[in-house]
C-alpha cells in the first residue's frame, strides 16, 4: 500500500485511541455502530456561531467575469484580523447565527482514507444549502480554497445512513498526508493518522482539534 493511505483495520485502531483521548478531554466524540452491521463511524455534535452571507462566496466565484467584485472580495478577506495570543478574530459583518453542526468520520474503501461527512442546520431545524455552508467557511480559509470550492465541499448521500450530508472530498487526502507520514517515518515516531488528518481538514468546516490531543500520544499507526 502506498504511503499516504490507511488500512481499514488501522483506521479502527486510530479511532479507538482518538476516542480514549476525547473521553479524557471531555471533547464529545463517540462511536456510532450501524445496526446489523460491523461498520460504524466517529460522531460529534456542536453548536457554533457562524456568519451566513446572503450573497455566498461560492456564487461570486462562479461569476468571475465581474472583476471588480472579485477584487473587492479578496481585499475584504485579506483584511481579516487574527489575535495570535487568544485566537479571537474579526470577520466581515453578516448574518451571524448559532448553527448546529454534526460531524461524522467514516472510512473510505475506495480511497483507503478517512472521510469527513457533516451537516449543518439552524436552531429551528432548517438545513443549510451548499452555498450557505460555503459562505460560513472562515475567510482565511476561503482565500486558500476559492479556486476549487466544489472539489472541496460537496453534497453526497451518507454511505451508512442514506441521508443527505456534506462531505470534504477525499481525493487529495493521500497527497497531503504523504509528507506527514514520510517525516514520521524518517524520525521513527508514531502517528495517529486520523488525528493528524482531522487536524488539517477539520478547521475547513469549523471543527478545531485541541492541541491537547497531541500530548501523550500513544502509538497508533506505523508509517509504511
């Protein structure tokens, strides 16, 4: 198996260690088994405040012919201020509201990697549209993703539940995980693939991984 991929058995082992750490930290992750099946997934629900733009960035990206609007948007994103000491940030004014996020981590047999599925709804139960989800992505991250938003966040049927979910597409997971595993191999140190992967992709959709997960990390997967 090529470097950057993950065996299914190792995936379950990584999830087990991740859950142990989550329980210690009180971080709210759980393992959900599918009735009548040996399959399952990691799950976490959270309430988060997000800015939902009435004119989503996704729509503007699809209309780049309006060069002035695109230039103004980039200037707005680059003006975001972040306090490195406490992590507080200022985002452009918009329709800020509390949203209910539900995150699922599954194993993809097609890509041999974890996959992050999620859904978002308002407190009154209305599910957000793809455009609204994209508009809620933090401005700093939009700068990196604006060239290919549809290759990053897509809407798919949940493979275990058969319900509509958003998904961070795993097509480039091997690409960005390969150097991480290569460095671990060269330094002869263990890596929890799921934890390292989630620390990269989670922030794209408002899922931050506390640094405490990286402390006292036990062997989870040995890079091949």
